[in-house]
C-alpha cells in the first residue's frame, strides 16, 4: 500500500463533472464590438448544431456595473447540456464531446479557445487569478523580453502529456495609430513638436470650444474630427498644421500650396510633411503583481493528475 500511495497523483481541488461546459473565446486585440458580436453569433450557431447542447449563451465586453470587466475581444460562452438520457449516445464520454466541439469551432477563423466548466473556471480564477487549471507567471521589466520568454514556456508546456488549451496572455498586438514628428522637417518650417502634438490632440481627442446651457445644466462643446477620419491614417496625414512664420519655401510642393501656402499670411502644412503617420502594434495590456510586470501562460490539464503535470513542467 505504501508503494501504491507514492504513485498516486495529486490535485488541490479534484475536478467534478458539472454537466455543462464553459468556453473562453479569445480574439485579436482591437476587435471592434460589432465585429466581436458577429463572431460570437457565428460561434454560437456552430455550437448549437450539436444535439447534446440545449442552450448556448455568451457575454463579452464590460457591463455598466463592471464586476467582471473584459475587452470586446474576449468572450465567455456557456453551453447548457441536455440530460444524458436525451443524448443520441448517452454513453459518449464528455471528454469526447468536448473534443468534437473543439474541432468544429477551430474551423472558425480569428478565434482561440479555452475549454473548462463554469464553476471550475470561477474557482481557478479565485485561486490563481486566471481561469485555467495551471498558470505559469513570468516576471520582468521589458515587455518584449517577457513575450519572448512566454512563447518559449508555451512551447515547452505544450509538449507535456495532458496539456490542453495552452495559451500565452495577449499582452501585445493592439493596433495603435502613431504620429512620429520629423524634427528636421519641423525645423525647416520653424515649428516644434508641440505644435504637432497640440493639433493632433485636438483633432483626435477633441478640444473644448465653449459651453451649452440648458436650464440649470451645462454641457461642454467639444470639437474634433469625425470618427471615420480619426481612424484613417491616410486622412489624418492630410490634417493641416498651422504655420507660425511668414514667407514661402521654395521646395514646397503643389499639394502644400493648395493646402494654404500664401506668402506673408498665416498658412498651414499637411501633417504628412512634418510627421510620419502609421499604424503600429502596441501593448494590449500590462499586468503587475507586487509592483512587478508579469505575463501569464495558462493551460488546462486533461486525462492526468494536476500535481504530476505541474511537476513535469517544472522539470522541463
């Protein structure tokens, strides 16, 4: 008996078959709410094709009462199952059904999935702060280095028997609009980077232009570019930047003259001539624990004990 006990697996909280399934869908950072809703509807329609599933519902984004905030690119999907007596094959193992659903939804582009159970997901989140069975946390100062180390850990964890849904936290990949001033060009026009910053800030973020009074209520009037122009790098590159000096440069092209170049008068120059406007990938989220930046690799464990899985990952 003593020899047998040394070979038994170990778990902190044994998994119970709750009957239902929880699916955590991860999409590209920066996915709009409208696109996320469309993708979520497609996912739910695909899952409803399984006769074992009675109901499917999901939630994404952040509610007015932000008890469980999530970006639009992340969604929780809950699968309420029929009683086993109503399954086409009541003897089918639940693990086999999960594998079939996973294979079906993997055909939908732009999604990554983590499969678990509703109560199990919340318990994992309370214990370790993540929703998967196992969390590997890497700490450091440089985000790029953390991502590279996280990818290496993800590759190693994926090779351990029993690993499922191994994923790296979406720390990067958020599309951002970057405006990089060209200091040489600015100097040629007699401008400084602050002029570009103030103009772009007013055009994109808005600038108060006055107040509107309605009875005893007061509303700020904010002026900014329409949403379509704010999100278009090409249109934003044509944003007129006011010139402070007078006189006319000989090397100014015709498009700049059309934008308002007149000798001896206050004029403007297109933003593209004094700055580089481009779309770059920036941080999606930056998480810290005890003041230290960290990134998390998560994994679920199937068909083996949790303690043995963790020990093997640590050994590798």
